[in-house]
């Protein structure tokens, strides 16, 4: 069992649901998450966990990496994801 202060949920914006999703792709600790690119993590989650994840889920990951609230980075994160993955179609809007 991972000590609570090291769990991925100890990061900003990462609650129980996103924590479960991250653990399902092998990220149990905040350090494991912080070593990864949040855009690549989101792309992996889309493929392996839930293809309907919205921009807010992406923003929560980017915000967790930057240490800021998700709503501050939503537009920026969505634009960057579109640049990196131009064929991506958002399944739903948040």
C-alpha cells in the first residue's frame, strides 16, 4: 500500500475517479505521474480506459503536473492537445 502523501491523489485535481484511472495504467504514486508528460498520459487513458474523457480531464492532468487548478489551464491544454494530436475529436464537451 502506498503512503497517502505519495499517492497520485495527493496531487491537485486528482480525485478518486482519476486516481483509479491512473492506477489502471500503472501510476500509483505522484512521482510516477510527475515523471510523465500529461498529454501522453491523457492519450493513453483515452485508448486504454475511457475514450470519452473530456477536456476537463485533460486539464486536470495538466494542472496536476503544473500544480494549478484545472480550470486555469483548460483552454491552453485543449489547444496543445489539438496541436499534438490533430486528428483527435472530443467525445464530449465540459
